């Protein structure tokens, strides 16, 4: 691997995608969490600068605030933050900054069911857009894979990759649009020493190509430490050192902290930051003025360099010009690499592949619909054409809805929170808009929400000897599919906002009141007036009433194989459930309304969740 290889990535891309060197700085950065008496300050007015062409490591013991600092610098955290952040001397405008930078989190959140090549191809389409030809995209993918050592894993599913390969893939998919700044949180976490060295060496080569690369490292070996150009060391939410790696040991000697010979300087400074050498953090913080100064060793003496804003007057003057800069930066609207329709198409294709290979979303659901269809057919027998068992048939129609609801909602409730982490990373790194993702996610599962209930209903309808009338079958099928699509929307809402355990519990328990007001357990006319409105809120009511009307409305007398059958007239059964004056079209309209509302609600819940994660 060489700098030349990395510099050639995306050379055929549009001009605006070429590497642009950017220096990144921040001043008086503070971060607080909590409210009222429970406010806790994580970062204390920290300052610093990261230069282009250099690989910088942020070091610090656990709880020192290095990950919080990284999240803020990368733009992931915005609430509770005070301070001043600049890019090339100008105030950072967050939307524009996300076009220039990428943030690679500690965990490699990748779509496990795609192959390496498929994932890279989708990234190339989304980041490079339609201005770059298919041939050029494939050429760049090949170059990136060769550079990262992934060429032999081209057709391997991501779920089968090693930790080092996943990390390299996480880095590789972000290189297509040539980001000027790369932030990485614990890139060597979970890797062995060899893989860690490969990863950091790769980052060093990326930095040498003109990019600004910043990574948090917990406790690197001395060999790994030598790969970095500069260190930014954090302790108790403050900066205790900023400068070259080789200047760290001389710097500590200023206050008589002598690193033993042949001892790892990273281990020694971690002990210092943890307080094992006394309360020296305020003194170290004062020397570098909490990151405003950079320490450089000059022969036998050390010097402190001021990177920028060397006096308060200059800083105040810049603050007065912030409004002008923001006005200029606001012109840089957030524009994605690919147009909206291409984003939807690429995401739709990718989601289709994921669904097709994901057992829960395809094989298990498919088999479950067939097995339960046969089981209910055997259990209920010929209830559809026997007047003595019409109440049992009503129970079958109601139970049928419960099955459809849970098989449509639960897979989404379970899988969506897992994929949400992938969404957070990709959306933060400016791959696509949230609307494009949500539309693709919604459209991709609709064919399965139609196919599986149809197969299930055909089996059940024939085995239970429902009226052999195509019109009635289609009417019932429309209701079943409508309930399935509404349930999928409900699953998206719970999956978008809650974690898996919360989503599964709440989705099941909150469905109980809706079940009660469906009209099966209690007659609609017997519902107390002050709760009557709940019958219109319950989509189960539209599903159950629509199912009953599809099977029994306007139907001739049912066969009776006993001396007397009270419900031989279908209208009597509808009267029993207060549905004789019901309207099938009203039920369809109710489900359609629910479908639209759930889809919009799901999107706003997802958008709110993405904002809350910042």
C-alpha cells in the first residue's frame, strides 16, 4: 500500500470531489449533560488544532472525555455543547462540514447480509452519483479493495469477515468521495496487535495523502504509538498535552515526571492522567493552556507554539465576524452525492438483498404463514359453510387478524433497531437523505406484506370452506393485506424510536386495548359512550368488521346440518356483532387512513430519534 495508491482514489470523479486539505481547530469547547442540579460537565473549555497531512491520536484513560470530544468534533453531538469550531480558519457550518468529513465509530455497523463488493458498490453509487460512469465506479472499487487488502474477500458476506477486515471495510466505503477529514473512534478496539498495526498504518498513509486523520486510542503499544504524528491527551475533561509523539517524554520532565527507560510512554502518561503520580493534571493543563498551545521539542530545550488566535483581541474580533461567515456558509446547502431518485433506487436494491437473505424476514415468515394456515385449517375444519359454527368462524376471522398483525409488525420491530445504527452512521456521513432511506425501507417490504398473507389466506380460505366466490375472497384479501401494511407501519414506529426489548414489549402490550375495541369481545353498542371513540381509533375494528362483511354481507342462507341453526341467516350474525349497518368501504377507508398516518408518523419518529442521538 502506498500514498500514491490512496491519492489516485476517485481521480476520475467530478472536480468537487478532489482531496482538499483542511485544518481543523476548536477553542473553549465545553460539554455538559443533565439538567438543573444534575448537571455534569464532561469537557472543560478545551482547545486544539489538527493539521492536514498528519495522523493525530487522542489519548486518555476511560472516562476522561475523549469519546465525547470526538463525537462533538465529528458533529454527532450538538446539544449541551459550547465553544468555537473552525475549518481552515472559518466557523464550521455543520451541514457543509459533513460533506467534507466522515466519522467511523468504534463499532463497525455494517449490513451483515451483503457481500463486501455489494456494500462497496452501493457506497460508490451513493457517494459518487450519476456523474461517474459504472465502469469508473468499478475501477475505483477495485483500487480501494486492493489498497485495503480486501480483494480476496470480494464475494464474502460481511457477517463472515474478521474484525480487521470489517474495520478496513468501514474505512474503505468512506473514501469514495475523498473526505478531507476522517474521525475514528477506537479504530483498533477488538483487534489483535497485527491487525491494529495494519489499521493504523493504513490511517497514516491516508493522512500522508493530504487528509486530516484523527483517532481516539485507548492504550497503544510503543510500536503503534510511533505511527502517529501528534498526540492530544485528555484527562478529566481537559487537555494535558498537545504536540508531537517524540516530544511527550521531554514535556513530562518539565514537572519532574520521568518516564522510565524502555517504558511505553503511552502507558506512563495514562498512569499520570489517572492520578497515580499525584494531582498534576491542573499543572499540565496550565502549561499547554488546555490545548491552546502546542509543545515542540527543540534540541535540548522545549518550546510552546501558539497555533492560532494568539491573543484575546484577535479571538474577539473573529467572534464579531461569525455572523458574516455563517451567512456565507449557509449558501452551502446539504447536497448528497447522488440525486434523490438514485438514492431511493440504490437503497431499495440494497434493502431487497438484505430482506431476501435475512432469515427472520423471509424464510421464517414464509414457513410460518404456511404452517399456521394449515394448522388453523385443520383446527376449524369446514366452519365457513356450516351455520352451526358461524360464531366459531367469526372467531377464526378475528384470530386471523391477530396472526397477520404480529407476523407483519414483529419482524420490523426486531430488525429495524439493529439497522438503525447503520442508518445513523451512513446518514451522518452524508450518504443519503433520511427521506430516501425511509421510502426505500417502506417500499422494499411491501411485496412481502402482500405475498405472504395471500399464500396464508388461500390455504385457510380453502381448508375452512369459506364461500367459493372470487369477489368475497378478494374483499377479504384486501382487508388482510390492509391490516398487514398497517401493522408494518406500527412496527416501523416502535422500531424507529425504541430499542429492541422496549419495542417488543410495548408493541405487544399497547395492542391489547385496540384488540378489545375491535367488536369481538364486546359489542360496539355496549361500549360506554365516553369510550366509544376508541372503537374508531382501533384499526382492529376496521379489519374485523371488514372481514365479517366480506364473508357474510348479502350472503344467502348458510347450509345447516342440524335440526336448527339460529345463525343460518348471515344477517343475524352481523346483527349480533352490531355490523349489519356497517360499510365495507368505510372499513377500507379506515385502514387506508391508518396506513398513511402510520407511515408519516414512522418517518417523524425516526427523524426525531436521529436528532436525539446527537
